[in-house]
């Protein structure tokens, strides 16, 4: 049997996941006002199944100073209708939907994709750009 890996190595190197089809746009929400949405797919580019991919998005000003950041577990797609009409609390609840996360963000095979959406409900006037990173991913526990 292979030796057990040390506990800290449970967090997979984030180079096992790439971010693709990324787009950032603004939506006028009926209850919140203007929101910033960053959507895309996380792709498992490793040779083993992965799960529980977490994305961090940051909004920055022209000088690359971070204005706001959000960490979001991948796996919950949002429709334009939801982005336009859900309240801030409803958006947060939808993005935290454990059933959707467990359905879509577990046992992702090599080459498999999981969608993600990050929503910023408070948009700083000085926002000029954004960046996006995978902050954690785990080896799949499904056998």
C-alpha cells in the first residue's frame, strides 16, 4: 500500500483545476440595484476525480488594489432571471444550496466541468478589473 499523505496535502494543488469560459458582467437587479456577476466553469485537468472546488473573485481598482472579494463554492448556476429578481438574501441562499453543490461539485472526473457564479451585490464605483482564482479543491471521496 502507498504511504499515507500528510494531512495538509488533502488540499489539492490548485493547478489541478483550470477556469474556463469566464465572463464578467453587470446586471440590474430589481431589489438590490446593479450587481457584478462573474461566471464560468472549473475544469478538472488532473488525472483523478476532484470535488468541492472553491473559487475566489476579487474586484480591483485601476491601481490593482482589492476593493472587494468573495469566496464561492462552485456548482450552483444562476439564471439571468434569478440575477435580476432575487434579493441579496435569496441569492446568497441559492449560491449556498447544498443539494446543488453536492450534485454538481463532487466526483468530477478528469476533463469534467462544474459551473460557478460569483455575485458582488455592492459594486464599488472605482472598480476597473477583477481576478479569479481556485482557492481549494479536494480529491474525490467517491469510490
